[in-house]
C-alpha cells in the first residue's frame, strides 16, 4: 500500500506512522525503511487514513474517478441495510470468546468503524447500545433458562468482574441479577 501511495502521490511521500496489525518483530529496521516513519505493531487500525484517500492525484482522469465512485456506491448498496441485526449476531457469536469493541465489530462486518457508526446512526442506534442490549439479552437468557451460578455468568459474558456485571445489569434493568432470576423462576 505504501508503494501504491508513493506511485500515486510522489516518490518522496511518507506516512506519519507505519501500522502493523501483528506482534512487533524483533527488528523493525526494514519496516522503518519502507514506511520512512516510526512503526507501531499490534495496531488493529492498519490501513490508509481517509484524508489521504481524499487527496487529489496529479494527472488523474476525472472520468475514471467518476466511474470508480459509481462502482463503489453500487457495491455499498449491496451491503444489508439492517446493520443492527448484523452487529447483534456478531456480538452473540463472539461474546463468549472476547469482548466486542467497535473495531472488532467493524472488522467482522468488513467495514470501517466510522462507516459502522454512520450506518447504525441511520438506524437510530450505536455500537455501544446494540452491544449492551445484546449482552443484556444473553445475560437474561442465562439467568432465566439455566442454573449457571451468578458468579459464572459475568465471566461467560466477558465482564471484568462479577461486580461490573451486577452494576451493568442493574443499570440496564433496575434490578439485581439475583432478584431478576428469582422473579423469572417464580413465574
């Protein structure tokens, strides 16, 4: 990607920092040479900053740009409109293994975090709200339909500690998890 940007912008172009989406190698010298910038390893944001993509390319054909933009808009139109349901599915399927951040959800849906936020905003919601509602639904299911101890549920839903789960559940429902479970089991 760095080579492509240099061929488009100028042979002297360099990025502000090189982002590697993997563990830091023992010797970062080759990467520093390629990027001509400091290298940050383990960064999930590896990619091209949007401001560089908006930069005009000297000698570019405006007709080709128009065609490319139309193709991009057509491809974006194919993406399902209900992003909220996609986020819920991703959170449910992944919450057992890891906590889902906006970046994780966006990567799972193969879109950028800002695009994800924009699409959810058009649906009247946010990643945090959908994630919390999904985790609440999963917690309620475990409380109502299983005999899993109250100490095990927070760990299954990737809460840092039982107190964090209790606090979140109370904020979401107005009830303690144990009281909510007793009420459901009494029905």
